[in-house]
C-alpha cells in the first residue's frame, strides 16, 4: 500500500469512531470522568474510542507500532508507527463544549508521513499524506496567504499544569493581543493545527504538548504549505513539547516568542 491508500483507508475507521463518540456525547455523565493528573481528565469514551481505532488500524497496516494517549495497546515504535489521540479536547467534551477531535498521525522512521484530524461537531475530516497535499472533506486546503501578524487571527492553548513558564507565556499573549486580530483558545491542539492548515487561523503556538496532540496536525500544516517548528525555530516540534505553526508569519511569530521566552 502507498501512503495515499493507507491514509484514505484509515478515514472510515476514524469516521466510525467519531460516530461512537458523538453517540456517547448525547448522554455523557460527568461522574464517569477519571483524573489522570492535575487538570488532566479522561473518560471511558477516550479509552473505548482508542480501542476502536487501534483494532481498525491493525487490520489496515498489521506491522505498524503504536504511540497512544491512553495506552490501551502496547507502546512500540516500528518502521511505521501510528500516533493517536482518540479524543483531543476531552475537557471540552465532558463539559459539553463543541470543539473536540480525533487525531491520528502516521510516522515512518521518525518522520510524519500521514495525518488525519476529525473535528466531530462540524463533521470536518482533515487529512494529508507526505507529498500529496492536504484536504478537508475531500477538498484541497492551503494555509492563509496573510503575511503580517497585524492582520492575523492566532490560536493558542493555556497550560493546565507545569506553570513555571506562565509569566513568560502571559507576556507573549499580551504582545500578540495588542498587535493581532485576536487570540483564540479552542481546547484542541489538533483542531488548532487543522485550522492553520485550512487558513482559518494564521498561526498557532503552545507548550507542554504531547506527540499525540500534534502528530497529525504537523503534517497537515506542512502539506498545506505552512511551517512547523519548536519555539527556537528548530525541527523538533513532534517530541519537543513546544510548537509554532503558521503559513507566512513564522519568523515574526518566533521573534515575539523569543523576546519573552
């Protein structure tokens, strides 16, 4: 199978899992929530969704390894490795807020080569494979052509643990609030990256990120013509815990971050 066949073959698996999540959302009970760590929430929906995805992907690509948020399968990197967040935006989900997603990335020998982000509430499935471009609901997408932060809408995420760098982060937010069209905190890094890829936001930055939050979105942005780095401008975003992604404002955004970080 080539990359296009693998990624498009995974789409029905992701859509089926999305239907399960939305069915559970209609009757979800807040008492079902488990606290994994400070402000780090999980539910039976996350775990069951992950199991569904893993079962389907094992059939699609039997020899692949897995890195998954909920650890419902043995964690092992192989030549091909799926990186999965079965429900990115769990806090939104359990509180009934309508932005959460499934994120599934495919890594080959350390490089992202496939990515799918399914935002369930708008029924928008974003996907890409290396060298094939990026798509949303089967239509090609591109990053925004805007080249100045002054004309940009930006997305970010707020830390929910490890607050040591919070003063630095607030200084970055302060400068960007004053000098852009605004900042949005949607609650799903995967959706943030998908929205950069399709031009709804000009840029996204966040720290304290995990690989499963961003693996698929990294490839979406790159295949849509954008740039993804860590806060220092290096190609270390996937496992480096910090990320900056944009279409054409990367240098300006990195300069502002560097002043305060």
